[in-house]
């Protein structure tokens, strides 16, 4: 059987994995948020860079997760030339999001690569986001925010077997 019969990992699994890597993290629970606009109210409570995530695919069914700063603007007409896609990109379907990253729309996060054991998704972190000392992302659910040092986010991604690409993807 392939890995798609496994249950997605939980936030508890994520935190245990971070702990096993010696990575410091702090999580604050809050009302579920589905959009950047809804999450803006949390800014005063949670310092650091907050993320916006785009789950994209090209015509050859290559999948990409772009993690950018929440207010960043991404040009979907040209981003394929920056991220190495085979064609223009479109948004990936919710079924693939659950299959590969183990999350629902509204809870998309760089932490989702913990569920992508077959490495189906290429993770791209925006260079501007990585200038923050602390990065904030959903811990596989959208009613909490986990804060982690930028360098530790890179270590986490590498520990999942993914190669984090830090590229200038925003305008």
C-alpha cells in the first residue's frame, strides 16, 4: 500500500517532530481563520512574519507550495518562470492538497510538507518572508498559529526530505 492510506499527521505529531529536532516553537490558539484578512486581527498578539500559502500545479501535474509574506503580491501569470514550472500554474485541487499536505483549504502551511512523504510538492519560500527572524504558520489546522525561527523552518523542511527553495517570488 502507498502512503495515501495513512492518516495525515496532527499538530501534535508536528510538535513532537519539531521537538525531536531541537527546534523551539510556540503556538497560540485562536478562532479559525480562512483568509489573510481574517487573521490580521492576530498581528498584535503574534509578532513576526505571517504567511500566505499558494498550492499550485502546472500542466504536467507538478505541484508547488509558495509560502510568502501575508501581504505579498504574486503574479500567477509569470510565477512559473521563477519556480521552474513546466507551464503557467493554476491552483491545486483540495483533494490533492489533502492527499499531499494533509490539510484543508484555509489551513495550508509550509508545515504540511511533514505529510508529503513521497515529495510530490516543491516548496518555495519567498526571500522577503525569510528576512523575518520569526515566521508564523498554521500547525496543520487553521485555529492556531505556530511561531518558529526562520532558520529553524528551513531545518524542519530539510528534515522532511524536501529542499526548501528561497526565491524572490513576489513583486
